[in-house]
């Protein structure tokens, strides 16, 4: 009995010694994963809603030229924009929602004039915006992103931006909102493998401690070290080659750690549709490249471009066609600049290319070749061959004080190209 008790005691002690650290580090990883993924996704949601809100404002300005006004002479106020009456005119706002899966609300002052939000199939127009939002956005004339807006009992992410008439008078607000439930689901899907991995490690630790205590302790120490690095934000390969080479459950767990790191990297840094770096990752790479080339005479180049008349693919053939165009163009751009730099999806149909080497003349030649490949490429969709053109602005880093200033100037060149014929590469000297 004494020997049995002693043996069981040693096993229990060994189990505690191996399982508790794994559980502890696993909790840290889970908490960190939730926090980091949530923070990164909220940044992405903020950028997306900001773009959608401004797109909505621009769409109203283009489709209904003129200023916003209210005619209160009749029985009920009539809201107009230019010559168009906006009351119950939901065609544009509904099409924007269909295209982006985002809800929109147009406020005149603090009063809801148009919205895609409904209660019992009735649009909630005629109600007032929250006093805090009215004060922070309409009266202060500032954009605001809210992480927890309650609308009809449901929680939303919301981005509010002021609306101005041609005399720069703030007359209302445009809101773009997205339900939090969908984002929470993605967060849980990202963190669930971490939790599952923690449980698997704990069970295997108890089993293997009975037979391979010494090897087990060493293996757990290595796995714990890998988990700790992930908990601190290290998403590069942190698992030792010895663990990856094992042909047992611990080897599987080691590969699971690598897969988890890869999944987190993709979730945070990769655009899910095209496989390119997303805007956040592209911005980080751009700032790193700018810092590395600071004060250097050779510098580097940046090209910013988008697909000409991209909206027609969505409008005429559907969003599946638009997605296919984005995927094939992304593949062309990536293949063309692979030996010169990196390509990121900057947003919508817009792409950013960072040339990490090459002079302006060399980069210009690469971009001209790239545009020619795009021009000759045809997207096959439902038996039809569709041609695609692009416009790019190309800029060199010399003379710029920041990466953002470079992008801004490249965007100006892109806009110039759009205004002067499209389907071209615009450099500073060409402009």
C-alpha cells in the first residue's frame, strides 16, 4: 500500500508539474488571442466603416448634385438634395447596403431621414440620434468610431461622419454600422483552436507522465516556451525542429502551434479574398521600408492604383464576378512585382505596390509591363471574356517626410490619371 500511495503521489505531482504550466500559459495565450484578434478586427472594421460612410456621402453627391435643404412650408417637412426629394427615397441607400452588407443612416441635423435599419419591417426614420453622438459628430464636426452602439436592442460598430453643404456648413451626419455578432463569431473561431489545443496538451501530459516522465518534462518545457512566445505576440515559427520532427502527439501539437501562428498571421495580415497583404500589413511594410531608406539617396518607389470602372463588374455581372476580377488582378500584380517588392490590397479595388529595390526608371518599366499584362488579360466569367484596365500613380521616396505623405501624393497622381483618361501610369514628371 505504501509503495502504491507513493507511486500515485509521484504521478499526481508530475501531472501537476506538467499540466498546470500548460494550462496557465494556455490561458494567457487565449486571453492574448482574444484581445489581439479583437483589437485587430476592430481596427479593420473601423477602416471599413469609415470607407463605407465616405462612399455613401460621395454617392449621394454624385447621384443627387446640390445642397441639402428642408422645406417646412407644407404639412410635413420635405428634405431635398439639389432638385431631388429624399423623403422615402431609399434606392441608393439600399443599393449601398446590398453591395457592402453594411447598414447606413442619413441624418439631417440629428434627425434620421433615410436608413436601412428596420423594426418589424418598418424603417426607423423620424427618430433622433443619441445626444452624445449629436454633440461629438454634428456639433463638433468630427468623425467618430463607436464600438458599442445600441440600436433597437442590438449592438453595433458604428462610424459617424459629418455632412457638409457647398458653403462648408455642417447640415447632418452619415452613419455606417455593422452588427457586432458577426465579428464576435469570427473572434471565437480564431480563439477556439487555442482552447482546444490547451485541453489536448493537458490530457496528453497526464498520460505520458506515467511512462516517459523525463522526456515528457523536457518536451513540455519546449512546448511551454513556444506557447509563451505566442502569448507575447511572436507569430513566427517558434517551435524547435526536434519537436516538429517527432512522430507522435507532441509532434502534432508542435505543428498545431505553427498552424495556429499561421492562422493568426493570416487573420491579422492577409486579405481573405485575394491572398495579398491587407491594408494594415501593407501599411506596416511601407513604414518599415520608409524607415530603412531614410536618408538614403537611392530610396524606393511606391505605386498606388485601382481597377478602372470596377463598379460595372458588380453592377452588370454580380459581386461574384467582381470578386473574381479582384482575385485575378491581385495574382497578376503579385507575379509581376514578385522580384521587386510586395503588393497589398489597399481597400476595395485599390492596390498598393512597394518596390523595395530599383530606380524610378526601373520601377516605371515594371509598372508599364504590368499594365500591359493587365490590358491583355481577359477574365472569363459565365462564358464571357471581360477586359480589365487599371490606373496607377508611381512616386519615388526622395523628398518625402513620411510614408503617409508618399501614399497621399501617389493617390493624387492616381486621381490625376483617373481624370485624364484612365488606363495609364502617372508619374510626377508626366503630371
